């Protein structure tokens, strides 16, 4: 078996070189989201943005979050979709929310 090294060429239209590939695995339907902000109100506000995006993908999602209080600076949410493809769509769309 031989391994060929591929050299990526820039796109003539935009001058960008990229490799994109995703594996969609069965039962891989949970997206983990980590949010960093100062205080409960800020964390809940950022979480609301992710949940609104999840609702756009499929309103039938489930969410679990770590407990937070007024001094919290981090929140972890696990968002479960009905299928792997919905999780993938959510993850691609949520890149615009990550700061």
C-alpha cells in the first residue's frame, strides 16, 4: 500500500485552498457547546443564541446544561438532535456565533 501526499492548489476564483470532510456516524447526534462569559446573565444570553440556532435546524432538540450561578464564567451545554445530519448542520452554522 502506498500513500500519496496531495498538494492542495489554491482556487482560481477566490485564491483559497481548503480541505473539507466530515464523517457522519450513526448515533452521533449530540453537539457539545462551551460558552465563556462573566456571570449568569451573560452566559444565559449566549446560550439563548445557540438554542435559537438549534431551533432553526430542528425544533425537536433536547438540551442539558451544567449548573451556573452569578459568579460562573463557563457553561457547557449538550444539545441532542434527532439525527447526525442535524447536529452537523448546527455545528457548521454555529461557527458564526463562536467568538
